[in-house]
C-alpha cells in the first residue's frame, strides 16, 4: 500500500494530497509519528481544504501532546466539511483532554445526532457525564450503549459500579453478574460480587 501510494506523490496537487493523506494515516497507524507528520504536512500543503489531511495533521499534533493546536486543525477540517465525523470526534477528545468538558459534550452530542448507534460516541457521552458527576445521565447513555453491544463486560461492570454508587444494590448485582458471565477474570467484579455475597 505504501509503495502504491508513493507512486502518486508526483501527480497534481489534489492526487498528491489524497496520496499523502493516506500515507500519513498508514504511518500513524504504524506508530511512525515522524513519517506521519511529514506526509500530513505534505497533504495539507498540497490541498489546504482537504478535511482528511487536516484531521491527520491534528492527529499527529495530538500524539505529540499539543491538544490546543490539534483542536485548531480539527476545527479547520470542520470549517471545510461540517460532516467530517473523524474531526468532530477527535475535537471532542481534544477538548476532553484539555478539560473543556462542556465543549467536548457539545461535540459528542452533535456526533450522536449524525451517528446515533456509534458505540464510541455513546461511550464518550456516558464518560463525560460521569466526569461531570451526573450518574443518572451516565447510566442512561450506558443503557443505550448496551442496547447496541449487549455483551461488553467493561460496559456492564461500569453500569454495575454506577448503580452501586447510587445505592441500587439489586441493579448493581444484576450488571456485575452479567459482566462476570462474559468475562469471569475481572478481579474488581469478582471482589464486588464476593463482598455482596458476604453482606
């Protein structure tokens, strides 16, 4: 794939930008950040209005720890294509990392309107409400999430934990048991169930 894409580097700017965008993404997936950054720069310089190129550039900046600058690239990608879901999702993650929780929530709510059954988006919404110390909303989003992925032991144990925090032991027991059924090696779940049976 890399060799094929490198053949397009010498073409006109739009083709070069598309090839460089894909090369950047492949290097990013391979955790070769320097190469990913080089191709992200080439893609952006070849076509400044390419939202995928701007998103990749944001990703390389984010990976290097500059969330503020990454957010600027994601916002620029969204100005060029308001339906660029990758940029919107990553902008939400950047805001979350910057502790700008309200702005992160806004991004994920917009994404939920576009992708109503996205597991990642539902999880992020639940997580943000948990950060905001609103367990009832977090539970609501997690319940939507398990309607999409009913066998995820991590989500089930998180629901158990939230119900436990809220003092609803019977619901907590139900979700911890379900989590244990799908993944019987989670020590935290085993400890909770053991303590529950002792009580």
